[in-house]
């Protein structure tokens, strides 16, 4: 069943650090993905706190295929650059931030099996933005 959740705009809620995701949080991940797809015209990634759930879950467009990560962590980054980003949760113009062109991420998949992969370019930028959300960091 598709469940599109309301987007949180309260910076106090968004600024709270998320707890580790557990297997019981699969439904939250499904709702998060449904909400991302419903907002795909203006959004390429979301973290669970954007729908009011403080769990380390992100979903994003990985070059045309949606991907879900539970408990993502950046374990390596290189090639820093400055950019401007907007956010579905934050009202206003894009803000300046520092990102890395190449990142290595470890996470758990939907079966909670550990995964590690290198990401580059725009997808790496999306992942960094969403992991910042998990850490309570706003652009």
C-alpha cells in the first residue's frame, strides 16, 4: 500500500540526530520511498527525519534507480568542492555547502546485510546531503 507522508519543515525537528534503524523500520523506509516518488519533480533524495521519523534511513535517485540505505555512514571522501543545494524541507533559496566528489559509503540493505560502495558526482552529493539530515545537520 502506498503511503505518502507529510514533509516536515520544522528546523528543530530536522536538527535532531537520528537513531540507528532496525528491521522493524522497513515500513518507514517504504513510506519514505513513496513520499520521494510523489515529490520526484522537486526532490532527488530524502532522509526519514523529513517525514518525522528519527531513524538513519535514506532514499535517493541513484542514476534513475531508487536506492534505500539503512544506517549509512561515509567512510572515505575525497575531492572537496563548494556547491549550492536546496532542500524540500527547508524554505528559501539554495545555500552554499562543501561536498566531496568521491565518497565511500557503508550501509545496510533491506535485508540488513552490510554493503559498501563508492559513489561519485551528483549521486555522491545527494547521499552526503541525506546523511547530513541523519546527523541533524541542515544546509
